[in-house]
């Protein structure tokens, strides 16, 4: 009596499981009418197998994956993917232009110390409306228009000491129209040196903007290095994501094939009367579950390939139908790493963002120097040496010449009474410097946390690979044992399916552990700033 009750309850459980299985199949194929197979004796085994053959065949990979079915697939190694990404990735191309822009700004600041040459030439004709030195003192008044020619040239140069040198010369020539003998010429030259004594004195002030622009160029180079490391890390992670997704797809394809084979085997044993018909429901449910996992794995692989295509940009532009094959094998990498203190010390010296922060502190310090100098009054010393030469020639008179020299010197003072702008700028620069120093200290702490955490992840990843290998071996033995027991009639279809699920999961976990170990090592190299060096790429 007890055995009969147990048998009836088991049949009811299998009926409920079959109903759930059929509802899952309907969700996998929306819009398609499909009758739920019954577990009762009126359901035929061939009909059940027909349903499985019709509805549990996975769609072709070309429909979901990125690779095109035509043409020869490009074989892409990890190094090739990295180099292509550095050459063609659009986001990285934007970063590569920043140092060139910074160097242009540096040239602009350097141009402040370039010599400046200027000159003017003019000529006019008209009645003499002014009482010139020539006509008033030397020559008698003559009627007619006066032709006036003026020319001037100057050369100026700013120095890093805060001095400005300017040399200028000019000439005025006056001639009476239609008279070659009535003319006068005056030449002047002047050399002026102006030296700042307080505000603007010394190279610490005059070269501050140029030094800031040079720091900006170095900062842009470190930004480019950080962007390169980030891109290499993303490409490698994307590369291994595609390989992991492909490996998972292979495992689910194999498991789906095994599940279908299990359905056929159960059906054959039901035919010969070795099993009850209610055993078929568990096998069908397992096949449906494997089909669902297979479809999901195809979608994951397609998305992973799309992400890698965007990062690599095959051919310079994203060809979403590009066909490529990855030839790297997800093997366990060499996990021998240095002590955590050595990795931290390397990160503190190599991390691009840390070096950027240190350069930013220097830049803010230059701003403090500039604004401090702005608090001083402007006091300039100037010295000028000049000379002039005059000559004239008029009809009936001898040529007259006259030479003169002029010396001048003095001080100019400019003293703002409150100087609020300069004080506010100096205070803001001081606070900005304090902020940059605090940010640098905070970043150094964050870098230590990142590197130490990545070091722990690498150690754990190595242990996870060993544990996953052991688990996979044991799951294979368990599945083989459960299959043997099923053939001997000492196990059920449900237990065999459970053993197969455990085996599939252990195989997936094994592949994830190996790829995870590679990613953990990749993160450690990236966080300590040595990823480019490990990949043989010059920063």
C-alpha cells in the first residue's frame, strides 16, 4: 500500500514538472501554438521526440553572433587586438590630440620672449600748414606744396629678468614740390631699457606661465598614458569575455546534445518497458533548460563580440559585420607576483594619475608665486639714450647740419591703494595649492587600497582556479557514476539531470576561474601603472 502511494505521488510530481516544462517551451517560442504533451498513456513517445526536434533546435549562430557567414575570418591574437585598438579606437584618437594642443599653448607662451620688429612708412603731399624747423629757422618762405615722407622702425625684446629692451629709429623728409634743391631731413634714434624692480622682476615670475604650459604638456602626456592603459585593459577584458562566452556556448551546446541524447535513451527504454513513461518528463525538462541556456549563451557571445569590435575598430571604422576568430587559449597564466609592498611602491611612482596630481601641485605652486608677486607695487627703472641728426638744403644757401644726443633715466611707480584683486587672487591660489596637496595625499591612499585589493584578488584567483579544477573533476566522476547507476536501474532521470547540471556549472566555473585569474592579474598591472610595460608598449 505504501509503495503504491509513493508511486502515485511520484507520478503527480512528474505531471506537474511536465506542465512547467511545457510552459517554459512556450516562453522560448512566443507566438507559436504548441500543445502541452501529456504524461498519460495516450501520449506517444515519437510525438514527444518530434516536439523536441522541432522546438529545441537552437537558432544558427550567424543569426546572433557578429561574424559574417561569408568571407575568411580574420585570426586575431590578443597582441593584434591591442595594437589595432591603440591605432584605430576613436575615443583614444581624441586623447592622442591633447598633447599636441598643449604643446601649441606652450609655444604661445614662449613667443612672449620673441623679438618684435615693427615699422611704418608714410608719404603725404599738401600745403605746409605747420611751421617746421626747416622753414621757420633756416629757409625763406616758399610757396608750393610740401611732400612729407616719414619712416619708422623699432625692435623690442622682453627678457626673463623682467627687463624690456627697445631700439627705434625714424626719419622725416620734407621737400618742396618741383624743387629738388629745397629739402630737409631729420633722423632720430632711441634705445630704451626698462627694468622691473618689484612687480614682474625675475625669472620666477616672468617664466611662470611658460613653466605652467610645460607642466600642462606633461600632464596631457600622463593623461594619454592613462588612457592607453585603460584602453589596453578594456581590450584585454573584452577579448577574454569573448573567449569565455565562446567556451560557455560550447559547453551548453554539448550539454544540450547530451540532454537530447538522454531523452532518446529514456524513450527507447520506455518502449522496451524498462522505464515508466513518467520518467520522460524530467529528461524533457532538462533538454528544455539546456536549450534556454544555449540561447542565452548565444546572446552573451554576440554582445561580447560587439563590444570588442567597438574597442578594436577593425579597419579603422567599426564594421559590425566583421568576421574574426580569436586564437588565444584560456590557459592559466603565471601567477607569480611580488610582495604587496613592492607593488605599492611601483604604483606610487608609475601611476599616471598620481604623476598628474604631482604636476598639478607644481602648477598651483607657480600660481601662488605669480599672485604673490602681484601684491607688490609696480616700480620700474628706465634708461634711455637717443640721438637726432638734421640736415637741410635750399637754393642759394649752403647745406646745414646739426647733430644732437639725448640721455634720460628715471623711475615709474604704480601703487594700488587697496589692491583687493591681487589679494583675492593670492588667497585663492593658496587655497587651490592646499586643495591640490590634500587631493594628492588622498589619491596616494586610494592607490594603496586599489593595489593591495588587486594583490588579494590575484591570490584568491589562483586559489579559485585550483578549487574549480578539483570541483570539475569530481562532478565528472559523479555524473559518470549517476549515468551508470541509471543504466543499472538504480537511479532516476531526475538525478541524472541534476548531476549533468552540476557538471555543466562546474565546467563554466572552471572557465570563469581561469579567465578571472587573467583579469585579476591584468587589473593588478593596470592599477600599479605597469600594464603597458608588461605588454611591451612604450609609454
